[in-house]
C-alpha cells in the first residue's frame, strides 16, 4: 500500500507539471471531449420526447438522471480499466498512465492561454476578434459586448474556473486518483452541457446541475480561501483585506451556491465590480453584482486574474502534496 501511495504521489506531481508545461495536446484524443461526445449521444436519445414536443417534467428529470448515471458509470469503468490495468502490468507503466490522465483532468494552462488570447485580441486586434476569443470560454452571448464587457466576462470566467477547472479536479485527483478526477470532470461537463435553466433543460438537466453543485460545494470554498491567501502575497495590484471583505459579503450573490465564492474573492482582490445582468441564448438573465467598482476594469486585469489563479494553483498543489505526504508517512 505504501509503495502504491508513493507511485500515486509521483504520478500526481508529474501530471501537474505536464499540465503546467504542455497543457492539452490538441491533436491527440482527449478523454474530456470523449465524455462530451457520450453526453451528446445520450442526450439525442434520451431527450427525443422533448424534441418531438412531448413534455413531462417527471419523465424529463428521470431521463436526465439516467443520462448522468450512465455517463458517470462509463467514465469510472473506462478510467479504472486504464489505470488499474496499467498498474497490474507494471507500477511504472501505471504511474505513467496516471500522470497523463491527471494532465488531461486539469486545465490550468489551457485556461491561462485562452484568457491571454482575449487579452491579446483586446490590445492588438479588433473588438470582433476579442468577442470570438471570449466566446471560446464563456457561455453567455457575446455579440453585444463592448471591450469592457469582454474583459469582464474573461475575468469572471477565470475566477470561476479557478475552482471548476483547476483546484476542484486537483483535490479529487489527489484523493481518488484519475478515477475520481475523471468522474468529477464528467459531472462538471454534464453541467456545462445540459445544466441550464432554460425551456429545454429545466427538468432534463436539473439532476446534472444539482450534482455539480454538490461536488463543487467544498472545493469552491477551499479555492476561495486559497485565493484570499494568495491575494495577501501577490503585491500591490491585489488586496487580501478587500478580498476577504467582499467574500464575506457577496459570496452568495449568484443562483449557484458555488460560483460567487471565487468570483467575490477576485472582485475584492482586484477592486472590481463583477457579474450583473447577462444574456444567455438570447434571453436576459438578471444577476446581482459582486464586488465594488473601486476602479474601471481594463485589459490588464486579465493577466492580473491569471496571476491570481496561478498562485492559487500553487497553494492548492502544496496543500495536496502535504496531504499525500502525511498519508504516506502515516502508513
């Protein structure tokens, strides 16, 4: 058991470094995209009555729950087959497979790169270029966004994904290896695809949305506290005290119980006012503001929030490795 934990620590650390240095390899098969394809295929089959105009809230909820269960089960079985099978052949092969899967589970470099593409478009391109770049990382309608709106959307997405895309999957992978990490990604992907409160997904996607809220409840709060700590050490562009003040006041200013946790920290740390009304699928969604507008938002806030997220990742990585080391020495 102690040997296995040692290999898990090595694979976990190697996966973190791979994500930081390489990120997602674009030309190779990506397990998260495969999960997305499975979700889309099951949705086409299970949501067929909705497409035919036959509506039954109970039936839609049950079929959505069935989709969730099938995706989680398939994800767990395939990931277990890969990791357990590799470890059964050779411990070093198992650690290699685990490291690669861990890299796929995390999204630190990808998030930073996509955010910086928006920043580059704002500085050197046209507003349409910036809108196209931000459309790759947000779910809201972007056609009517001005430059400040594009910047605001990017900062919000980076703050929210500090938990969803980095710290939460890191914590789950630390505790349960790639199997638990991939299950988390499957749950999160289902929420991003069908967890909307609109006419189509109000009941069909409700189970996926609630499940995502559950698995992110603790990680979002841990991430927020880590981001506050990072705000105290990053320098004059950040205010740890204001991050803590706004976090306490605005951390529930969102329909999701989790999203405003990290957004409120980011808003306070940078002295910005985030959130507010936004359009999704052509429909205006009323949302409360988060933070105080102590200054106007600017494109430089994108690299600022990226630095905050990167520092938070480092803090989370240190925490995870400390936990794994404690487990190893306790055995």
